[in-house]
C-alpha cells in the first residue's frame, strides 16, 4: 500500500479542530516513536524509515512496526508503507538491535486523530504537536493500492485540507525526525 499523505503547518489550530469536530469526534493519543537505521545511516540516506511506534490512548496502548520505502512522489513525500501490529514491542526493539539496527532518534508526538470518509476515501486527519518543534501540524492521509492512484488521492487530500482552512503556502515536507534532530545538541 502507498500512503498518500500531505502535511501542513496550522496557523489556527482551534479553527481546524472545530472543523474536524463537526465531521467526527477526535481521539487523543500520544505516539512514542523510535526510528532505527543501520550504523552507517543507509536507510536515512535512501529516505527510508524503520520505526517502532507505541500509541497510548485513553483506553488502550498498542504498538506497530512500520517500514516506509523511498518516496515515489517528491512533492508530497508519499511512500509505500508496510505496517504490522506488534504484541511485544520490547521484543521487536531487541530484534532490531540484534539485527544490527541502532536507534537513530526517539521522540514523542501528541496527536488528535479524526477518521472519516470524504470523496469516497477513508481518511485519517491528525493534528500534531511535537514538544521539541514549534507549532501545530495537520497531516491528512489515505492509503492507495497502486502508484497510479496516488495523484488523484493527493488531489482529494489537498481539497479536504483546503476545506479545513489550510492554504497553499502552509504545506511542508519537513520530516519530524529532521526537525527534532536539528533542535537537539550534537554529540
């Protein structure tokens, strides 16, 4: 599957949240993300991601292992994504380290997630705050099975974001991993 996703800086988070709450009730979750790479940084060099994410909500905690391939659309950064649920995240962390991967960066995302259907697509809209990065972001994504469906899906995502008050100049492809790393002291 390919994650068709756009991200934007939000200048009026209360307005966007109000618009989303009119569509569906949001779900507050905290993501604890650990990104892995090989010691030489090969995954990062190829714009690939290997991540263990633990999601803590009000009534449950779950974890997922995700591998994202290199982007297939440079404008959006959309990537083929492979994800599976993890029953024992500590074991997965140990396996990845045992295979030679090292934690490249660990950080937290505070999210309010909204799942809804628009334009015939299942969408996930997420208002995101990363404690180490200034501002609020909006991510809207949908999954498509084939690359030929990516551009129409991104057009639909862009239209939904526009309806939520996101302007053309608000879009960004900056990665949270890069933004967090840039704000941390180098060792």
